[in-house]
């Protein structure tokens, strides 16, 4: 019962805090904060508690690879948003995300190859975004918050409940489902336009550096250090990288 309450309350509370902070400091910061492992991190923690450290380590490797699928989602949405309405953009982006997950599920790579590939992609992807004028502004909407909280709690319950049936790799990939991206960007696109949504998505890319380090450290240390020590170390490194990446975001 205690674990169920944590699943229902922990992630929505974290998302609420990040949402309020992001609305205070603008779209790039909102995206950057949203990319921190406030959703996938707790999912991997619950998986570790319920399925064991070795299972969670493999899942963390899958979540690391899923960053590539999220980048595919982000680029697809950003380019479609220059000409299309938000429902069309969301459909295109989610379809490409799903195809990416199917491809990554079949990919058998070492942790170091996966990590290097993700970091290389994160360095290159910002260059592939459509150019958006700096004067393009808007605001993240308030009406999306209940949807964020509900969808996040639902994802936590589904992935952790089905983890034993899905297996560690697919559980890890699905832990990175773009809940924050779909809700945050979709609502913001509808209210403030496609170029504003593009700024949000580009801001998220800078947050994925810390996320990638978080997943890599977990996959590497969970079997040796145990759940508590591995998560503390992973969160500490992720936070440091996250803050460093913030300094390189466009002002």
C-alpha cells in the first residue's frame, strides 16, 4: 500500500514543482527542467524495488537508448509545427517515436556504445532544429497541469505493473514515453503557436545530457552498489551535468 501511494503521489508532486518553476523562467527553462528524470527516474526506482537491481540495470540501459526515440519525436514535431496544427504534429511525432522504439528494441549494443551514441546525438540535434526568432514568445498554459499529473501517474502504474511481462529492455524504453513532451508541447502549441513549441522542444534537448548520465550510471552501478547507493550517485551526477548543460543553453 505504501509503494502504491508513492507511485500515485511522488511523480505528480515532482511534475507540479517543475511546472511551476518552468512557468516562472520561460520556455527553454521549462523544457530543460522537464527533461530531468522526474518521471523515468521514479519508474526505474519502482522497477528496482519490485524486480531487483539487475532487472532495473537492464531497464536503465533501455531508457538511455530511448533518448534517441525522444529526439526523433522532438525533431519531427518541431519541423511539422512550422506548417501544421498541433494534432497533426502530435500524430506525426508519436508515429515516428513508436517506430524508433520498435527499432531500438531490436538493437543490441553495449552500454558504452549506447551512451556515446546518445551524447553524440544530443550534440548534433540542436543544429537540426528549425530556426526560430528569439522574439517569438508565449506562455506555457495552466490548463495542461491536470493532464500532466494524470498521464504521469498512469504511466508509472502501467510500466511498473507490466514490467515483469514486458521484460527489462522494453520496460526501460517505455519508461521514457514522452508524457511531458506531448502534454506540455501540445497545449503550448495550441495556445502560443508552433514556433513557441519549437523553443520548448529545443530546451528539452539540453536537459537530456543529465538524463543520459543518470541512466548510464544506474545501468553501470545498480548490480554492484545496490539500489539506494546507485540512485543517489546517479541523481548527483545527473544534477551536476544538468546544471552545466544549462550554461550552454541559448540565452
